[in-house]
C-alpha cells in the first residue's frame, strides 16, 4: 500500500486543478479543431478539383459549340461548292449554246417592208428562208442586204425565185457563221 502525503497548500492545489482543466479544455479544443480543419481542407481541395473540372467542361462545351459552328460552316462550304459547280456547268452549256436570237435580230433589221417571210428552217448552220416579196426590186434589195451582212455567207437564191416581177414567191439558203451564233 502506498501512502500519499499531501503537503501542498490549498491555493496551490486549486491552481494545479485549474491548469489541468485548462489543458484538458485546450486538448479537447485541438481535438475538435483537427476534424474541422481537415474538413475545410477537404472542401478547398474539392472546390479546386471542381473548378478544374468545370473549366474543362466549359472548354469542352466551347469546343463543341465551335465544332457545331464548324459543321455549319462546312455545310455552307459544301453548298457553295455545289452551287459553284452547277454555275460552272451552266456557264459551259451557255458557251456551247448557239444563240439563234442573233439571226432573228439581224433578219429583222435587213428585211424591207414589202418582203414577208413565211418559212424558216435550219440544218446545223445552214438556214433556208421562204417568203413573198411585193416586187422583184424589193427582193433584190433584200438579197443585197443579206450579202452585205457579215454573219451570213454562201447566199444561194434559185433562179425560179426571180421569174415574176410582182407578188414574187422566193426561197433563199445561206450559212450563218458560228462566231455570230456563239456571241451573246
């Protein structure tokens, strides 16, 4: 058995008790503060990690948006290419297209008032005309104007067209130069 002697005065005992209680409270405070600090550290780490993830997702969304814009631009580009190729095809067709309106405009300027056309037929670049002239002079005037036109060549009039003096039925064949038909 052990015997303890208490030789300390009461004030000193009270002071020791207060110190023990104080350190016990401080220890408990530290023990409570450690989980709170750990929890706050975990929250900061989680916040940092989520911030990185959000910025990554924003970049992904921006990339996706820009990718959608790229897709839209690509569809427009494909449409432009398609339209350009169609326009090129149309242009090529028009280059090879014969513009017969030129012949009609030229004939309109050449035909005198007393000459009437009743028939016009084509075979490649060869045109055959048939019609009536009031007088032989009107017809010969028409024939001279045809010969002076630069787009027409090889004008052939059968002698049977020159037989009568009035109310003359005529036929005429001539060639149209290819350059005249291709000029627009």
